[in-house]
C-alpha cells in the first residue's frame, strides 16, 4: 500500500499489507544552471514553487490573473509551472515554465513553500523534504490528502472557487511567515525518513518474499477461505432472526 502512517492515521491492518509510502522520494539533484541562478537571485527571501500536476496545465484566465497578482505582492521569487495563457499582471519575481524538476526544487535549501493541488506524489515529496504546503485541491483524492497535512499542521488550504489575490496572498504569507508550518513539516520529514530500509527496498523484499514462499498463504486472512454467506454473517443473522420470530410467535 502506497501510504505512510506519518501521513495517514493509525489503523489495524492485516500482515499481508506492507506500507511503502514515499517510495518515489529521493535526495535532490543540482538544478539546471539557469534555474539555479534564478533561485539564488531570491536572496534570503527564498523561493515559492507552484505546480498543479500533469493533469492541470492551465486554469481559468481570471483565476490565473488572481494568482499572478498575489505572487507579485511578495518579495520571494516564484517558479510556476503553467502552460496556459500568460497572465497580464505577471510579476517580475515570477518565472513561468512548461516543466520543472519538482523533487530537486523541493529539496533546494531556498525553497520556502510548495503550492500544490494535493496529489499523492507532491504531498509525499513535500513531507520528505519538509516543505510547507499551500493547497489548491481540485478533484479525486486531493482534498483528503491536503486535509491530512493541514491536520498535522503543515498546510494551508485555499478553496479555488473562492480564490482571489487577497485570500491567496494571505495563505502564502501564513505558510511563509508562521514558523510552525515549516517546523511541523520538518518533524514529519524526520519521522518519515527514520526507517530501517527505504520504502522501495522494502517493497522489493516483500515481493520477492511472496515469490519465494509460493504466495505466502500464512500471511493471508482466514476470510479468503470463507464462503460469502459465512463471511457476511448471513448464517448468524438468519439464526438470530429465527429466534426472534419464534419468540414473537
């Protein structure tokens, strides 16, 4: 299961469930020269990264204009992955790109905030690198993912239906200047990294384990051997119902 109890909440699971959350996370690599120069030009203010994933390359133009206006108010530099029409009010502090090295930017020491839609990849990489999140959930599991990070003190969520330059700027400033968000994400990062082996190595081990032991039947729940009516307690329900009917009679 691609999950992690640092991100998720504790719950009982069967012994044939192995958690491998964050298997795609890895230390950052050096940025391309031109991007590194832009990031370094941010000085002590640092950089904000924004990307809404591969499925959302553009937004309604009025929303994009409000986001650009909010970015322009800030002293930070912004790297924004966006392939839609360039906003007319895009600030000089914002670099708009068609693609960005997300993991490498998240691991850069000058990165301050990650503006994201809340997909599993982005959320787990933000945890791995300890970067606070400003979330713009759109669909699927994104609202749930971001709600979990917010509950752990690492994210601010903005409803895109209510977004304007003031609301978005306030959310960015909260994540930027309230130190608790970075502290909480760095704590989650330490917890996530403190494992006896890397998540991907663990997944490979257990896949090979199942192959070596012909399916590892000893780890499977007894429910696999039950008939559907026993599994759903139909026989128990029928017996109790019969007792009730006989008592009424």
